[in-house]
């Protein structure tokens, strides 16, 4: 689920980051604010907003349900969506930072060598920003595993379907004698978080070395 | 054919109005202080900066004409640009850098193997840019720009970020390149050395406008230009190796009707070459002078006419341009000498030049690029 969430959100995050980093247009700061909203809103509010929009009777959810028979609320797909929305700002930020750090001079050079806009994006800009993109994706994946508020509000807490680690831990604590299970799961969570952070460090360094920096 | 450039642009700090027309093919050096507008010409020609008004034509081929609404973005122009800081793509090998521009055009006038051979970068092809020295990087950047198959090559201070040793490593490659290219080159530099070695034409730019433009031999000998007031001022002469005198270890050069003796040079007879005669090394004598063969160490006495005289207050000196018939030399003498010899434009004089003072410019062979 976390993998799918990152997989879906990443291309969109790259596009958004590129637009935010490279273009100036009216409404740019509004877009920036909307992208960052899930970062500052209480996750429960984000989940509630998703419920309103994507619920079976919500404006988008109704369309999806009536036309394609897709129901997001209280399903794995719903949990994925909630996760993707929550980690989106994390990814956009990380990608945008590396795009802004990328040398504009190299893009100019690519232009004089005949590379158009998309050609430059795929052959120069993105490869140069790849460390930031990868780090963003890994951190997003780890964050997604630990998503709580938005998922429980939008997709509920269904074991094996929409249950993330913190949700499982929460559920375990509610049951008498569940402390041992909660401790085990917390340990798993801690390990995953640490591995995620270390992996992103390592990957970033490896890629930077490959780029000769 | 001519390369003609006309450009007007308003910057908050400076108004630029530059206009010149130079022979093409050939290397045109844009020379002048920083911020005078040289790089604006380069950026406009590349399409990276759109000036208020701009017209660039090579022969009848219009590269840009804002008044007629012709303005192509850089990626749709066939213009090669070599930046001061090479700007190689760090995530690609040298050979992928080289073919980046070539893959994006259908033209195949300039051959990959030929360029690799000419720039001596064959051994670098599989390496990555971050493992190259500054000089190697710049050679690859030049190759990459040329393989773009440009109609016009732009070089924006390509050697400025290199130390003297690296510069002299690259200059011969540039000089060799010059003889095979059949396209116009605009070359920005602050270095008189690069100007003397590479320029066919010179455009002097100051404070946003052209001070003077013309062939290098003519511009480098003008007494009234800022170029002449530099410490290292000197005229460039285009000469041909006439004969070698092995017993005396001398080489005779003919520069138009003038003859110059220089220390023996390892160049075949008939070779075209450039020499530079530093202004401070030229002694002037009034009228015709007989060379006192057994009393003076001097080899060169060149008869000529004073064409122009200009003050050089920084050196407490006066600059004299002497026309030799084929070319001109520049002489820096004291104002006192001018008064004693009563020199004025039109005066017949002789220019006395030690053979040891004549700088033979390495590798730069032709006055004009030779078609391949």
C-alpha cells in the first residue's frame, strides 16, 4: 500500500515541484499553499476533507462510484489515497529543493545544444535531481507506513486492508493484554523508520557520487 | 560573405548599441573591459537573451531579426556556445556529452572522429567530466559545441578560468581548429595573447558600443585605440616564411613588401604565420637608415611612413603607427624622441626591430581559415 501510494504520488510530485521551481504564474503561491496543506492541517482534518470529497456521496467519490464502480472509503485504495495525499508535500519539498539546487547553466547549455523543454527535463534536469527525488521517495515511504489520522478517518482501521502500523499499535493498546503486541509493533516501526532514514542517506550519497559531486 | 551583427538593448546600468560586420568564415575577437557588452552579443546570438532590437545575419542567412519578427529560441538555432565554465553534463560520459548536440540535429558537416582527433580527446571518451582537468574539460566543451553542427560558433572567454599552463595547452588546438573550420566564430576574451593568436578580425567594444572594428593587423597597430595603451601592446603582422639561412641560424619572413629576420624557425618555406612586434621594442629613426652590418647587432631596419601619433600618458610615452607598405608596426617612444626627430604623420622613418623581439605566435598559421 505504501509502495503504491509513493508510486502514484511521485510523478505528480515531480511535476508539481518542477512547476513550482521553474515557472512564475498567477496562483503559484496558492498552489504552493494547497500542496503544503496536509503538512500543517491536523491529519484527521485532511482525512475528513477526503471523506467529504471522495465519499460515495462526495463530488468526486460519487463520480468514481457511479461511473467506474470504484469505492475508496474504507478500502485499501482509500488508505493508499490518504497516504499519498499526506506524503505529497514531503516529496514535493524534497524534489523542489534538488531542482532549485540543479545548475541552471547546464540547462542553458542543453538549450544551446538543441534540447527542448521536455527533452531538458528528462535528460538533464531530472537525472541531476535524482538524489533528491530518491531521498524524497524513501522518506515518503517510511512516513506512509506510519500514517494514522488521515487513514483512520478516511479508510478506517480494518486489519489486513487499511491498517497501518500505528493503527495496529493503537488497536493493540485498546485490548487488555495487548501491550506485548504493541511493543513488538513499535519495535518494527522504529526499525523501519531508522532503516528508511539510513537508506535515504546512503542512496543520496551514492547518487551524488555517481553525478560527480 | 559577411557576418553582420546589429544589437540594441537597454540594461539598467548600460545602454548597448553594437553594430559590426566582419568577414565569414573567420575568427572575430570581441575585446573590451568587463560589462562593456561583449557577453550580451554572445547571449543574443545564442538566443539566451532577447535584446530590444537585434539582427544577426551570415551572408544572406538571417539568424535573428527582431524587426521582422524572426527570433528563434536557442534550441532551434544552429549555434554552438562554449561557456567559460565548460558546463559539461556531470551525469554523462565525455562521449555522450560530445554527441548531445549532434543527436539533436540532422546535419553532419562536422565529423565526430575528426573533431575528437583534432582536439586530442580520444583517450577521454569513456571518462566522466568530474575526472577531467580544466583544460581537458574545455576541449570537450569545444568539441560538443562544434558537433552541434553550428552555423556560428560562440566562445565566451573559453580560457579565462584556466591557468597559464592550461591556456597554452589549449591555444594550439584552437589555432589548428581555426584552419579547418568553415564557419564564423565570435570569440570573447580579455587576453591580448589570445587576440594576437586567433583573431582574423577584431571588434573593440567599450561602454556598450563599438570603438573600432577591422582586421587584426590593422586594429593591433592603431596608435589611437585603448589596445595600444596596454603594457603589452604590439602590432600583429601576417607573414610568410621566405627562406632559412642555416649558417646564420636565421629565418627570413616576408610581410608584404617588408622583410623580417627572426631566429631560425622550424617551419617549411611558404608557411603563413603570425608574428607580433611589441611596441616598446621598436626603435624609430628618421629617414632611411643604412644597416651598419659590422657595427650593430640589429637585423631589421624597415622603411615606412608615420601614419598616426597618439599620446600614451600612462606610460609617459607617445605611440607611433608606422605603415610599412604591407602592414604596420606600433612603436612606443618618449615624447622627447618625437620632438627631437620632429615626427609627424607623413614623415619617412625607419623602424628598427631586434630579431629577438619578434614574437612568433605558436601554431597560428593562417590569416584566414582554409577550407577543408
